C-alpha cells in the first residue's frame, strides 16, 4: 500500500475568492501569490491518487490564524473523507493558542478526522519551542492519541515563499518538551533528522517522524540513503505536498534512491500504515 501523508485540499469557494481571504491572512497571501502555488480540491486529489497509483492520502486544509476559517476547511476535509472513505484520511487544522481549541479538536474527531496539521508556526504566529504556549495542543494530542504535523524548514540554502524560522533547533526543543506526542516534522524536519546521529537526540526523538514534502526541491535523492544510514528510515513518511508537486515525482526518486525494495515499501506506505493504525 502506498500512502501520501502530506496533501493540501482547498474548498472550491476559497479557491475562487482566495484574494479576499489573503487580505486578512498574511501567510496564506504569501503562499497563494507564489508563482509555484497551486490549489486542489478533494476531487483533484483523488484523480491524482488514481493517476499515480497511490492508494490513500492524508489531507488537510490550510492552517489559518482565524479559527472560523479553520473550522470551515475542517468541515470540507470531513466531507471529503465521507465522500471518498477508501481514498482519503482527514486531519484537522487549528490555532494552538485559541481558547476554543479543545472544542474544535473534539468536534473534528467526532466528524472522523484522525490527526492535527499541517500547522504553520510562523505563519500562524506561535512558537513550537515555547513549552507553555504549546502545552494545551500537545497535551490534547497526547490524551486523544492524535498525531501532529508541523511545518519546519532548513536554516540554510535558498529562500522560497514559506521558508520560515521553524528550524531544527525549534523542532528539537518541541520534541524534548513533549516526548510522548507522535509528531511529524514536515520537509525532513528542516534537517533535524541528521541530528539523530547524536545519541541524546535519537533518544528524545523516539516519537518523531519526518515527511518528504518538497524533497525534490530541496535535496537530491541520496537523502533516502542518508536516512537509512542514520537509522531513521522507519520514521520517514512519503509526503508529496500535492498540489505543489505530483506524487509520481517522489515515487520515481524513491525507486531510484538505492534503497532496497523492503526499504522503499517502508517509506512509501508501511510506516504510514503503522502510524495510522491501519
């Protein structure tokens, strides 16, 4: 089974009126105005799955500052999962500092959503390294056994829209503060994966996963062999960041990475099955 763990969906009316929403949501504006930006509905995602030979996708809406918008895209995600229950697994978005966070998490769980994310620390205005600021979200996820996806970035290299200050240092602090939460740091954790060569980081990161979102734009295919050498391949999740890039591009890189067939299957689906309890 192949599972894409990082797929963005956007309701059709938000696609139509994105400029109006962008007036009040700076990070949404930044990404939406990027020349590489694309929007996808749930129907678009299912067509991409079928065309790429991928079995399932973990989908989520844009993580806005406005909890009303978060609720709106969460409703869309829940409806999409009901429409395509064999293809889509829904995650919810929210503002970690919102007073109604617990209510929204429980509402979304009742609607069938299975995790939280992808959240944007700098884009939404919170600091994952701040244990006090993150304690409510983290504890709710731990208590309800909800995995959490957090956007992270490498601290070096070229600039691109969406490159933020949520670096391995901040991701490592979050993992240290909340070792019991199952957290997926997007985009290879901004490079946090490499620090698992340090015994204390490997120990504290036992519940940390890394997804491959945007990998072809950041690293060459040798990163998969590097993950094997660091002995974290059992925590790597195929994530395409669709519609930014097509799913087939990742599958091609994985197949040409030098990983064994067994290792390729871990990354492309088995690790996700284990995390999702499938």
